[in-house]
C-alpha cells in the first residue's frame, strides 16, 4: 500500500477543534468546535486491479436546532462524531455503492469491522490456538469491500474519538433513540455533503450494530426519505428476548443449544461426528422436543425428564446430573465455564473456539471472556498506529475501542417489553420491497447465536414474496468470524456477492 498525505492534520487551536469540545482560551475567546477532517491518498492491489482511493478521517460536528421563546436561536454544536471514509478515485457516484459500517456493544467503536473485515488495511491477530504476539502488524486487505463499495466507518458518541461537546450530556446518546438519531444524522450529513443521494446505499452492522442497522433502515426512510439497497447484518440480534436469560423466558435456552453443540464439537466432545450432523440433531431437538419439555415443567414424568437431560448432555458435552441440577436450562455463561471444567479451562463467549484459564476453577461463571481478551490487544494497537501513522489524524484523546462509559444504556422506548426492532425491519421491507438483507452467522458465536437470528427473521411480519430478500451465510467461527482466516476470506466474497446482487444496473 502506498500513501500520499495531501492535507496535513491541523495542530493549532485555531485550525482544529479542541478535544471533547473544550474551550481554547489562548486567544482570549472560546473556539466553537469545527470539523477536523484529514485527507490522505492511497493505493492497493486487488487481484489484477490497482485501486487508487482517498481516505478521509476525523470528527464531524453534529448540531441541533435551538429555539428560545418560540424563536429560532441557531444551530448549536452538540457532539463530534469520528468517522473514516474511503472513496475510490474516479468512480461515478451515480453507480458506485457506499456502505456505512459500525459495530455494536453498545459501547464499541467500529474498529472490528474496519480493521478486521471490510477496510483496505487489516490487523494480523492470529486465531484461536495460534495468536500473534505483540507488537502485532497491519497488512493490506486484498479482500476489502472497497473493491465494490465506498466505505464510511462510524464511531457512535463516546466510542472511538467521538464525544459530546462541552455543555452537552453524553447520556443523551447512550440509549436506543439518541444513538439511532445521531448515527442517522451522520449518514444523512455525509451523503448530502458528498453528493451521494443517488448512489446505491448499504448499512453494515455487527452485534448491537445489527439492531441499530435494522432500526436505521426504518428511521432513514421515515425521517429523511432515504431508502437503502441493503443491510449486512453480522452476528445479528434484532430481538433481545432471544438472548436474554430472564425469569420466565425459556426461549434463549432452546436457541443457544445448537451453538453449545457446535462449541462442544470444536473441543472434541463429539468424537469424529461431522459438525453438520451434530448441528442438524441439535437444531431438530431445539426446535421441537426441548421447548416442549421446558414448557411442561413439573408435568414431565421422571422418565421424560431423564431423557431430556440425557439428550441435552449428549449434545453439549455436559454431565447429565449437571443438566438435571440446573433444571434442564443452560445459561450461557454457566455453559462456557462448565463445558471444559475437567480441563481447568473456560471457553469464549464471543468465540467458543478460544479457551482460557480462570483464576478460580470452581466458580460458576468465568471472570473474563478469553476470546475478547485475545483480540483486544491487536486491534487496539493496530487502530492507534494506523490512524496516526497512515491516516495522519492526530488526537490526544484515548481512542475508546470498547467502553463501559456508555452504561447504563437506555431502552426507555421499550419499557415493560423486550428490546425488539423486528417490526422496524419488517416495516422497512414492506415500504421498500427492493431492500435486501444479508445475515452472517458464526456457529461458535455464544453472544448472538445463529438460531436466534433465524427465529427472529422467520417471524418477520412480511408477505411471502419478500422472503427471498433475506439470505443467510454461516461460518465455522464466532462473533467476529473474520478472526478465522478461511471464514474471513469466504465472508468477504459473500458480502461482495451480496452487494453486487443488490445493486441495480443502470
């Protein structure tokens, strides 16, 4: 990759906004936050093509309309949102797609999709059982989606370098609606400023970012009249009721079971049985007999209960007595802690292929997720180096990779109900029947199990004719399935094929 910095990063207070919108009093007057975008030019070889592209990175100021006593009082700054955009040089904006990408959390920056899968550069982090040692490395990504679409990576407020400005409350963005509106506003601003209203447009989200993307498809339509061509939902969760182990909600116990079986298979607890055979058995049991048994409760006969315990234990690699003692219900953190207890190991929540050692081998729930610990270091180092050294953007704030500072996250719009945006996605599809949806699932993802996504999308309130708008793809990896190199390569090809199929020809 080559780089040509064409717009040096501003360094004086008069040239750039202050971190976190703070006042600069060196000149005797407050300085209002302004965009501090930096542009650099690069090239990348993809197959037999040489891609020349422009990277623009920095913070964009979001503003609010203020009225006092019924009178308009101006557009005042409210937040600075960090983004990185890649545009192919010389491309026709009328036909060139643009994809807006973000991760989830809530509290996650976009670093994972940016440097793990979609961007023109990627981190070399290794994989389960073969992790790369520090100080890590960056490499060109010839599978980048930039070969097929311009890319805009967005960090929601309080993640990355994004912050509320002085005098504004970060908590206003730490919730479903505030987050939705601010990310939607950034998408509208970028689209307008770059003349891309007539471009094919896609959203790519991961984890909570899929919930955000589904809701944004509806929000962008209803608020701005912006209709999308497609959604890329990676490790999807649209209905929190499918993954929250709350009192009286037995649905997650069944929906997690195939994932437990896949993890058990990866760690050798199914002998030489093919994964496909194990998954088929688990999916069938989880869809029929298991939910029936959980619903029966004390009405199960002793023989029926024993048979259910045997089947669950056989699929998950756990002891039958343990399954019986937890009342046939395997909460996910309990499973990750229990399944390899005889080896004094725990498995990862984000990716059950990863293992680790807990300081207390007798505890019920592990202290930390070994899969998250394994990837945090490489991605953090890569992002901080990349933004400063290659994209020439400088900011003394810490880049918040994955922060707890957004919590508690507000779901006040769903008070008394599970957080569920399936209705918003269904409305977006009914309103825009050209909208396409690509769902990427990892078999070893213990955070957003693939059968939960299948369950939610199978129950969307859409007519049969729109069912073909939705496609699923599966990978033998976890939540960030691109950590697994064969999955990364295949997933890149799958998303590229989806964008091509969902982009109209002109």
